[in-house]
C-alpha cells in the first residue's frame, strides 16, 4: 500500500477552485486499490483539530492554522506536515509520499524534508503557477515567494508541473530540475439549463465572456479597454468576485468602463450548471491569464465555449495549442472586432479542435491514472 499525504489544498469536499477541485477529482477517480490518500483539511474550529473523517475513500485530517495573517498559509502547511508525520509514526506507515501543492512553505521546507526522509518518505511538489509574479502581493511577499520557489526546486524529490511551460521555466531559471508534467483535467459536460438567472437579471443575450479571479495580472485592463474602445454591439459579461476589491475603482479610472453600458460585472456564479450555460452561449471566451500553468478556467472554456480568444504566452499555448485564437496587446482590438463575423463553419472547427484536445489530454480519468502510475512507481 502506498500512502500519499496531500498538503496545501483547503481540503475536501471541494468548495473552491484550483487545487481543491484537483484533489476532489483525484480521490473520486481513484482506480488503484494500492493507494491510500490522506488529505489535510483546513479548519478554523480548534475543537476539530486532529479529527479524521472519510471522504470518497480518502482519509481526511483536520488542521487548524495559527492566526498569522498572510503567514497563516505557511502555518497551515507546516502543521499539516507535523500532524501527518505523527500519524505515520502511530500507524507504522512505511515509505509515504508527501505531495505538497504550492510553494508557500518553500522557505522552510528543508527541515521538513529531512524529517520526511527520516521516515522513508518522499516529497513531491506542485509549484502551481508563478505565484511570486502576482501583483496582489507586496514586494517583500513576492521576494519570499520567489525564494520559496527556489528552495522547493532545490530540495524536493520531484517537481510535478501542470504545464510544460512551468517545467521549461524552472529548468531555465534553476538548471536541471527533476520534474514530471501532469496537467489538470476538466469535465466534459453540457448544461441542462435552458436559461440563466444571472443573464436574465442583467438582460444579456449576446455577449463576450470573461471568467476569472479579479486581479491585474489577468489583464482586465487590456481586455476591458479594448472592448470599451471597440464598436462591438455585444455586451461583455465578466464573472468575477469584484465587490469590495479596490481594483474595481482603479480599473474604472484606467478604462472608464462604468460609462459603457455594454460592460456587465455580474459577480460570482457558484452554480456550475448555470456557469456552463453562460460559457456555452457566449460569442467568445476571453482569457487574459499569464502567470499560471494549465488554467482550469481555460480548460472549461475549451470544452464549453465554441471559440476562445487567449493571451499569447507560453503557458497558454502549451495548454490550448491550435484550438483557440491568440491575441497580444497590439492586435487585440482587431481580433475582438473580427469575432462576431466568424463563420458558423469556422466556429464549429474551433470547437471540434478544442473538444478533441480536451478528450485527448485533459480528462480527469486520464490525469488521475497518470498520478497513480507516478505514486506507485516512485
């Protein structure tokens, strides 16, 4: 039996995106009976600390982090590792694998890796995207995250990159890196809805779509500015949690979008059926992300939206290949303006390419099988 301890997600059941969705699918799609997953789960209730519960066959253990502001994430990872090591000793578990999601604890990882190696374990790390480039962090935090990335690469037994672009970046930055590329997956489902309460509320029917975290590095300024200055008759629907975010007012100062009735910030849509419906009926999905790896939102668009217009960067090209249209800051206005005139035939060709790509590379069944092979052969 190979015991795999997953550290760094908020835990199960998944209530967020990204890592949590990945862990949930890894557990739900498990095929091998020779693997036992142990998942750290975040809780702020001190009475729950150390509690174990079963979720889809995975052993979930509750971890309460210290209240340290932004450093709480590091506390959460550190305490999860300590609790896992204690459990390994109590249960006499041999040769465990620790799969750490994210680089947050990287600055302190050396001492934890020593302890894990001492019990015969291995440490795998998924660095996610280039977190240190995110502008939401202050200068000192970004400097720490870059340092943490370096230390993870130096000391981990294996780096699991979700995108070849991440693996290429790490090799270029740090020299020879022991890495394996395993992408994220996405579901191949169509919405069963016949309407969207959100679209009805905002009286939208003909629209472009953006879905993603409301942060500057997702290039909202570039996308919104180009839309505001365009002659497009469609609306721009933006699904994001913008309320209370100071970037909302900053974006208006930069683009003047509030004076344009076509720009519709609709908030967050939590119902996945409705979100699929919104994706499926868009003229095109606009994707401006540039610091991540294989972005889950882009994968969802590849399946659900007939045409996607995607920022031309290495991570996105490695993900979407020739199944989407690409833009840069110079040609974005022209690319946007041309989309409504795209023929039904061309739209069908792009959707067929995108769906074939998803079925070939991004099914959860295939992704989880790759992970099982990795864990069992290590």
